C-alpha cells in the first residue's frame, strides 16, 4: 500500500520528540503516584468520561449526569437511544479491559472486528439501519467490513473492494513488537488517522477507532492510560479534531510532500495535534489528582455536606452528612480498605453512630460497604463535579 503509516522518530522535529518524552514521563508518574484505592474507581469513572466525549463527537447530546444515572439502570430498554449508545460504549471498554490482547494481536483484523461487533451487540435493529448518501437505507452487520463504497463529508475512503487489503496492511504496519523507543507513540497517532481514513465499517468507525486507540496506547507501554483520556481531548474541541483528521486525509502535494499517496505535511500536522492533545490530557489529570489540591477539594466537599448546602445533579439539596465522613473518606483514599471495627475505633464513636454514617455514605455511593467485605472507596455522582472540576 502506497501510504506512509506514521511519522518516523528520526524525521520528527526535535520539539515533537521532546513532547513524546515528556508524555511518557508524566504518564509514568501518574501511574506510580495515584493512591491505589483511587485507581479502580477513577478508571471506572474515566470509562464514563470517555463514553461521554466519544459519543459527543458523533453528535450524541447526552448530559453527564444522565450517563452516571444510566449506569444504575438494570433494564437497557428503559434508556433513550442516546443513553443506550453511551452505556454500550462503557460496557465495551470494560470488556476490552478485562481481556487485553498482546502486541501481536492489537492491530489484527479479528480484534478490530471484535471492537466493532461488541459496540453493536444487543442494540435494537433500528441502530443497524444506516442511511446511504442517495437517501436509501442499508443494513449494518456488526463486526463486518463494509462491502459498499461510501463518502464521509468531503472524504472518499478507499473502495470497498480494497478494504480487506488495507486492513492487512494496517495489521503489519503497526505491529508493536516491531516498534521501539518513541516510535510506538508516533505509531499510535498514525494508526488513529489511518484507521479513520480507511473507514473499514459501514458505520461506527469513529467510536471503534477511538476504542482501538485506547487499547493501542496501553499496549504501547503507557501504564497510566485509563487514568487519562484521548477521547476527552478530542471531544473538548470537536472542530479541531476533525480539522486535524482532514489535514491528514489530503493527497500528497508535489514531490516535497513525501512519497506516499497521502500528504506527509498533513500526517505531521495530525501527529503534532495528537501528541499535544495527549500531553494536555495527562497534565490535566496529573493536576487533578495532585494530593494537596485533591485534599483541599475533599475538605471543601465534606464541609459543604456538613452544612447541608450541596445539591445533587438534579438541583436537590443533599442531606447533611456528619463531618466524621471526611475522616473515613480520607482514610480509605490514602490507606485502603478498612474494617468497620477499625473505623469505629478511629472515630471514637458508638457502633450505632458508625453504622449510621457508613450507611448514608454507602447509599450515596461515597463508599462500597458490603457486610461480608471491608469498606472501600467509591466515587459518588454527587461528589464528582466538586472533587474533579471541569472533568466533563
């Protein structure tokens, strides 16, 4: 295939190489420094954040509060179409995290098909009816490469007859077992655009492509990925995201613009955008989880709860919460799971009072409290906006 897969490390400008080094350094620091009790709740929250932004890019108007409440809905048929899309996206992230693949499989055809198939698994048939450019409809087959030529805005993806060959090329070009140094990060940028450019599926390419990039960055060695999010960066300025993709879509502009079919300058522009976006996101989440600032926000949250002046996402006042809840929360955050008897001893209050405080905290999902297990930290929908400002 006459397509340059990614910007090589040697040809990348020095400042871009420095940015990748800084990205890897900050990612490693975030991975190492986050309190272990917060790691799992934060990862779960980030799945919802990812879903919000990835679906927002596709025009889904769902509000963050509705996403958090939708995760509690047992019956998917009770959800709106928009919320069902969001919930499926969250479930796919969870499934992919539970069964990671190795570096040889991450770019393989079967894995790409799996991501697409899982997103559409169990959705109503109306989700599979795709409107064609001529106004007619065609049925989408989840997890199947497209067999129809398409036009996406101004972009003309490769002919359907060539998609299979492009996917074979993709599998070979981005194999992580062959990439070393900073190259896997440059390859992550290139693979994100090239997969979008190939447009292998009839529909769902954007969401599937971003899900793929999540997994690719993890496999590329960014151990903190999942505590920060590319989709959040893309989705906070959708116009800039599409503009960067469009630049990399451009054909080569003469002999000084590379040797492949697509513009090397466009690939450079997209790679720069991708790495700057990643760096911005890891800096944001590192600042968000910085211990001193997080501690201050926890103090403010529980003081407002003590005074009974904090509202939930629906604008309703939350019931006052005893200030001892703050000590419980911080102990769980910095020291891990605790037995109820130890919490009672730490607070110096009666068993009944301890049970009352823990019961209210559990009802509000500030903690997880199962009688058969130690008390553990959770992230309540009511606390997220104050503890993690500007997340959405």
